[in-house]
C-alpha cells in the first residue's frame, strides 16, 4: 500500500488524457438508447412483480384478498407474510454502517405509508398491476405521527453514517455574551425525495444457488455481500450488474425492501422476475432527505468577526431506524470562530427511514448557515461577501488543522467578478429590471468534504499495445466511465482510444462506493496505481533486454507515453509496448493497485472542496413569483480530470439548489401519513425553464496531500452555497426573510 | 381475447399479438417488442422520459394505449441514427454534454426532434427551454440540453438550406 501512496513517482504521469474535456465515452450509447439500465433486461421466462403498498402509515394489515388477485388471468403467485420464503438474515438487523432496516414482509405491522404489504407475480406487467390492486388491503389503523412537532424527540447516538451528534469548541456562551451583535434565527427544511429519473428497479434470476441481479447500485461490493447474506449464499454466488444507473443521488447506495422481495419472488416461482417501482412508490421504502429544524446563534464583534457560532438541528427519522440528517455539522469547517457548538436531536415519526441524499447534512445545514450568516452581515451593515471574507478560515475551525488546499478566496473573487457583484446596494428592494420586477443578489459559500474510501483495480497491457482496466466502479451520470478511463489511460501511458474500460459488475475488483463525492479520488487512485504497476513490470523487462533500445536505462530511467517507453535521459531511444512484449514472448502484463488515503495526510490535514455561489433572482412585485435568473458558481476541487463533465456535475448540483430553495417538498397528510404530492405532478423539481443561466467556473488547485492524483470531488458541492445564495437574493429583492424551505409565493405575499 | 396490433416502428412493420387491451404504447415497445431505449420515469405523463414520435408528433407513450394508435408510424430513439451516423440532435447532445445519467435522454432527444420539426422555437433560447420543459432531467443537464437543441436546430436548418 505504501507504494500506491507515493505515486506518481514511477513511469507514468497524469495529463495526456486526464485534464482533457473529452466528450463522454458512453455518449453514443446514451443518445441511441443502447445504454441498458436494470429495467431494460428481459431474460427468457421473465415474470413481473408488482407490490401493493400500504395506504396507512401506522397499524396492521388485517386482510388481503389473495383469492381475487390469484383469480386474475396471468397471475402466477401472490406473496404475503403468510407464505414469504424464509430469509437467512433478519431484515431488521443492523449488520454494518450502511445497512438500513428494511421491510420484506417480516410481519403484518405497517410502519409508514407506501410500505410493501404483498407482492403479486404475473406473466405480464398489466396482470401483476391489476392483481396488486385486487388485493385491496384492509387495516387496523392508528393515528400516525408525521411532523417535527408531533413526533417523538430523542437524543441520538450518531448522525449521518456514524458521525458524532454534537461538537464543542471554546466557550459559546461567553462568545455570545461578549458579542457586539447577535443573531438568533431558525430555518426549516422539508422532506425531499431523491427521485432519480430511473425508478428503483431490479431483475432477479436464480440458477440453482447462484443469483444474478440487474440492479442500479452505487456500492456494488457491499450490495453483493448483503444480498448474499439475505439468502444464505456465499458472496461469489451473487453476480450484480449495474452498468448504467439512471441517477442515484445516494438512494441507490442503500439496499431496500423491494429488492429483497423481487429476489424472493424469483426464488418462489423459479423464474426470473422484474420489479420496477412506480413513481408513487418512490415515496416510501427507498429513502429520502429527512426534514430538519435548525436554530442558529451567531455572535460578532464590532468589526464583524465571529465570536461564537452555534448550530442546533432537529432531524426527523422513522420510528424504527436512525438515519439523521447531520445538518448542524455543516458549520464546523467553514468560518473562523473562537467558539462553536453543534448539537443534533432526533425526532421519530411514522415515515420511511431517511437516508443520504446528495450532500446529506451539508445541503440542509448550508442552507440554514448561509442565511444566518447573511442575517449577521445585515445586522452589522456589511456587504455579505465582505462579511464572509472577514471570517475566512485559514485553518479548519473545528480541528485547527491546515487545509490540504483551499482556493476559496479565488472562488469568491472570480465568482464575484463574473457575476458583477461589485456595486450591489446594501439595502433590499433597491433594484428593478425593465419589466419592473424586483431584483436581488445573494451569495453563499459552498463546501464539501473530500473523503476517500477503499478500492482495488486491475490493469493489463496487451501484446498489441492496448490496455484493459477493470474495476467495479459505478457510472451514475457523474461520468465515471469517462473520467476514470482518462485516469486509467494515463496510468498505462496509452491514449484513451486504446483503452478498454470495464466497470459496473461485481465480478470485477472492488471499486468501492460511488458516494460522498469520493469515487473519482478513490477508484481513480486504485486505477492509476494498477496501471503504474503494470508499466513498472514492462519497464523491468525492457531495461533488462539487451536487444531493447532501453537496455541498461535502469527501471527508474524510463518514462511511458502514448504506448511507448522512452529513456528519460535520451528521448530518441524508445520502444513500443508491443515490441517489448513481442520480444519477451508475453501476451499480457498485469498490474494491480489499491486506492485509499495516506493515513498520515489524513491525520495532518483537513480536506475539503470549496466554492462561492452568486445568485440573482427576479420577483414579480404583485404575484411574488420567484425566478432564479442567474447563478454563477466558482469552485475549487483539486485537480479536475474532465472539465466538461465536472462543469455538468457542478451546474447540476446548483440546479438542485434551485429545487431545494424554491420547489422541493413532500407534504404528508396528517390524517393518513400519506404524501399528498407523491409524484412528479405534485413533487416539483426544476425544469429547463427554471434554469435559464447557470454557470460553473473551475478554479485551479494543486493539492499534494489529498491523494497522489490531487483529486477532490465535485458531485455534491454544487448544491451547498446555492440554496443560501438564492434565499439571500430573495431577501435582497423583497426585504422578506423566509425561514422555511422551499420559499413559496405565499411566504412573500405575507 | 386476441388482438393484433399493427405498428410501423422505425420503418419496420410489426404485428404484435396482444391478449390484453391494457398495455400502453410504452409497455408494448419496451416489454413486448423489446425496444427498451424509450424509458419509463413516471407512467403518468409527468416526466417525458417516454417521448416518441407518433406519425411525426411527439407523444408520451405512457399515456397512449397501444391499441389506440393501431396502424401508426412510431419513431423511437433507436430509429434516429442512420447507417451508424448519429442524428444531428444526438450528436449535439454528445457535444454539449446534454445528459449525465442518460435516463431522460431518449425522451429529451425525441422531444427535441419534435420541437425542431414543429418549428416553433427556432433558435430562441427561452422558447427552447420552455419547449423542452415537459422533459424532466433529475441530473439537471438543462444548460447542455438547451445548447444542444439550439445547435442541432441550426445544423438542421443549414442542411436544409444546402439541399434546397
Ligand atoms: S413515463 Fe411517460 S411521461 Fe413519464
Ligand atoms: S441525464 Fe439523468 S435524468 Fe437527465
């Protein structure tokens, strides 16, 4: 492992392929309909499963009309709690950090609306759908708890995935006491649903004791082990194929009940079974961003420097499991302050368990923090950008460690310049456009951790000079198949056109988790190390071969480029990979690599991506309709492997910020506990016309500590900063500060 | 009950035996004919992922009972590229990075082809964005989509001028 942490000291360098804005390698597949997603699989003998979902949120199922469902033509089987085959693992067991309790017909309890209560398996989708309807469940129902106010509060042991629920530094009360200005404020964020455009889907097929699942999955190796443990088979008996994911955003990193039910259905019937959630069923068993209520207290001295920052968050979870949005933690690492405190409480209600959704914690927490910071700037009468610069953190405010790199100052400067921030009037309601609409400008700081996980990869140089790299990495739209292939090609010192890149399958070396914005860093490091390993072997052969122009150069004396090895001291002397291998009589040379963070660097440095987002909104003065007319973000995230794709990730995240700020919210009917807007007609996400001008600037950053590639991540940071910037712009346009997301017209009509 | 549905899909005439009048055009394309390029994002006409051309007009295949378009000409995403060359809209989507996960993309592209053919939007970015707003993209590839449609519109108009 030490070896992989020290590259690139070998023969290969990033830069021939990595860093280029090439178009997506899977582009042609995606624009012709040839990219296959899980639900596109149609094995012979396929049956269709549709589940009936509970229409109550709390109680018991007392009756299902199984006979009616079975009598429907085409229905093959009905699975209920009465005949569900046994599982080797308790669906309510917490086996590891990423296991959620799930519903797989283990009993007749209903824990939330939308929970699967029975499964109908039929020869056609239409028959299964009708069969499920005919089940007409009856219930013994209890009054559900649905909100932050009627839920049951508790002190959590952890928030997010294993993070401490509270943090303290310095004396917050003393800091507030001594402050010249104090702001106390509160923000609420609603339940939001990932709603990837691809609904959760699975096709399961058994062959004896071997299970093949086509299922979109962001954590292939973990999922394979989990599926194996549910069915009491060794992990190698599970083949999980996830070549393309139609959007994940965190929801496809966690196993869910319907997946287990589909695999059970396949076992029961002895035939392959497909189960695809309806859009309405996406609001229940497959996770969401939990609602929060956040209270902040900020103290500043007369010059605008923070004296204390306190961030408290109540976060909602289900009655039976514990994921809590770690919202307050978003204020730990961003602004310099002598005293800070973050505290979380949990609130239980009769809802499906929340889970990680794009920037879990950071998105909700940043929304509240950036608004509160604006309130503090306003109390001081200081420009909000100036106020953020006054409180610029040169070292990590929570740990005191230096940042591995931090080009946030440049982000503020470049973003402000591009946006035209200078000359912004301090007071609200000062600007109008030609149509008479109120215009407002707001800013927010973007920040997201730069984690690494663990991954392995395999690289091969072939006798024709081409390369192959294998890793169970995950393409979910972020561009893994392209960016990782660029790294892979550089790792092997070849052109990316000469590279075959295999990913998205559990038979390949473990590519780790595509989440936490750490996939490119982690999988990329493993891939680069594997390539360097193969080239080191190739160089050994070449430099020891008397017939080679490289003979005697010594292993360290050659560099690889474009499928050739060159003498470092005399580039006129070189040999192609294929010549070297032909002379040695080798068909393939294989290398292996792992990716993980250097523990010493992890100990010594705080590692984050940063950015600054500027928003312009226009508000109709009569109707109070809000439009985000412009967004400009400037982001620093280490080395960018593919600027074209990175920009898409960032602008996509920023548009999620528009959705968070203005559109997205799930409303539960307090009587039934059911979402009243559980589909795309009711749950609004931004459409094309909502994002007329969104721009992401990339600010260069050279980070020698984060990993040897210098890569951080860009998948989630775009949403942070943006939500606050938009809310602050709304305040600047209208003079109204809205304490609840999404900001609705009604709140402005006042 | 046995019905025969006749469709011309991407230029190829197909007879699809149906034992059931319920299947939508989307489910017939995907599950019975096996053209899975067209996607199902909501099955309720709310997302546009299932957009296909029916007799040249864009339609949500999920809202269309297959039997109701018996005899129609259907164009799906699989029918756009000719002799291995991408349709100008497809090429513009690749060049402008007008997608991420790709799941909404077949619907976006069919919608764009329809929009351009309707000739309503021209190269006006605002009208393009408006005209493409029935197609949701959760990855929010909207800036690229809007650029790609404008690009393709120009390219197609140029081609037409040249051939005229
Ligand atoms: S699947 Fe037809 S509009 Fe969504
Ligand atoms: S590209 Fe993913 S939904 Fe549009």
